[in-house]
C-alpha cells in the first residue's frame, strides 16, 4: 500500500481527490433533494445509474405521454443523476407557468442547461423582453404595409431557393427552413445583410448548422454532469458563437455607415442606436434562433399534413383562401378559416415534448402541500401532453379540418393550457401572432405558386429533437414554379 501511495504524483492525487469530493457532493446533494420532494412519484422504467435517460432519448414524446398516463400530471425523471420534475397536466402547469420569475425562474433554468454559454448572457437575460416590445409595436405601425412586405419577401425567397433546385430532388424541411430564415433576416435585419459576404460565406447554412449543433449539445448535456458537458460541449460551441458574432458585428459596422435607414429591417432600425454592434450581433443570434426554425417546421408540417389528410374539398377551400390572402393580405385569420385551422392543427399535432423549463426559487406547494416542488428543483413543462389529451381533443392524433366539428372549437385553440404550442403563463411566446401569420402566408404561396411532388409514404412524425415534431427521415420532393 505504501508503495502504491508513493507512486501517485501530487497532480494525480489532486485529481483523484477532486473526483472523490465531487462524487460525495453529488451524493449528498441528491439525497437532500430526494428528501425534499419524495412525495412526487417517479416516472416508470428507470434503470440503475442512467435512470430514465436512455428511455427518454429513444422517444421523448412517447415516453412522456406514457409516464403522464401511468403516474399522473406530476412526476420525477432521473436523467443520469440529474433529477427533473415534469408537469404534464394543465392544472399543475398553470401553477408553475403563472408563477412570477421571482418564484419560478425561466431565465435561470435556460442558463443552467447551457444557453448562457451557447447563446450568450444578453439573450438569456435581456433578449426576450427586447424582442417582445419591438414585435408588438410592429403590428401597430401600418400593419397592412408590414403584411404586404412580408408576403413579398416570402414569394421572393421561395423563388430564389426553389429556382436553384428546380427539377432536382430536395429535402423539403430544409428548403422551407432556408426560406423562413431568409425571410426572417430580410424583415428583421434588412435585405442587405445576406448579400456579398466575403469568401462565399453562406450565412444561412452556417447559422442552421450552428443551431442544429446547439440543439444536439443541449440534448446531450442534459444527461451529463457539468464538469463533462462544459469543456466538451458547451465551451466549444461558445467559441464558435463568438467567432460567428464577430463576423456579424463587422458586417453591421460597415452597413450602419453605408446604408440608408430605409434599408434596415424593422428590428434593426429599433436597436441600432441603443446598442453597440457587438451587442446587436449577440441579439441577432438569439432572435434568429427563436424566430425561424419552429415556424419553418410548422409551415412544412402544415403542407405535408394537408397532402396526407386533407379531403379534396378541404384542399380546394384552402387554395381558394390562399388566393384571397395573397391578393388581399390581412392579419385577420377569420377571413381564412380553413387555412388557419390547417396551421393550428399541424402545430397541435407537433407540439414540443418539453416546451418550457423553470427553476424553483422557493418551495412551491401543490394540493394543500400533498406535493412540494423544492427550492432549486428544475421543472419541465411538456406541451405534447395537453395537445394530445383526449379529454380536450376528441381523436387527438387525427388532424381535423372540419370547421363545423364541436371537437375543435375556436375557444380550444385560444386556451393556452389546452393548445400549448406557444407556451403559457408569464413567459408565453411574444411572437405567436407573427409566427401564425408566417405559417399562413408561406403555406399559401406554396399552394398557389408551386407544384410540389411529395413522396408516398411521407416519413412519420418524430419528436427526438427539442423542437416541434419533425419527420423520422428526409422528405425528398421536387418543386417547380407554376407557369
């Protein structure tokens, strides 16, 4: 034993001691947490050490729905040692989601899963409030002009992206995502921003790759201890983000001296005089991260689900409404009821498996202290459980475009604890109105202006990623402009 101990170097001894202390700390920390909320049941099918991590990664949506059905609207997950509470029923979600930031913190929760490293301090703690005010003001300043500009940008972007691939097979979800990101950049920042980058730099492709890698890192880091996730996943992405932001900042500094105010997008026009270009570049990363991918998924899924499930009569009605929307642009969804229903149903059927998270800043009691969410606990709110709840939605897994059906009332979609896609409570999505408009106008342009050949069968829905449900495989299409 003495020989063994004498052979260990001081550096190795420090490392072993640190590992030992970390293990002991995590053991006692988990023990204290366990005692604090041991009234909340566990999700089923846990395995030693890894807990529910593998089962969750296999099929998040299915796992959460089955757990909710078996153990109730509040349960615990063990994600390889990280304990999380899941709220899947509307009654419990209302308690969590309506609590103020001082009691249930969304910002701290987002920071703790790595977004402060991956998206930056400004986006975590200031970005949402900044964007909320600007987007809200958008619709009060000549909304008809804004609507017309947006539709024009959608048409131009679709033609640009589709024309380069005309006659070729393309992946539909990626095509729509490129279009949606291009439109978002042109409207929020300005058309100038995407032109004439040095070294043939493809901003759209680089941003999409960064966001995909960020989502992968987030999913992996959830089941890793911080001392592994930070150096191997989060810090490398932070370095990439800072390099990316540096290029954006340089671009902005040149543009802000050379461009006239009319060339700025509505968002950039509001922030350019209040923040340094380095800060604006960080806000841009967060803005585009939130603004483009889920709307793009919703657009693509709306089109695909219409092809899969729409009757001939329903398709004709939606095409008629699409022509009306493009000829006389409007924000009034009541003028396009079947098109609006299509988009709402596609969003309902693809709602996030985990749509929001909070960290308890104090003990929160539920059911007269039957359950306690202890201070420091992470709480996840699943959106899919409400959107597919048969108590709210008759035959919930089926798209229903029948406007006369009593099982899909207007009030159901307006109830944020039944239709949960845009979250709820104090952190409800500020871009809901804009996102729904993006869905309606882009689907309309696809139906009116393009012929698209769709594979048969279309790959099934997949909830593996931390986004709206996507597809389990590539959706290869050919797209041509109607003559």
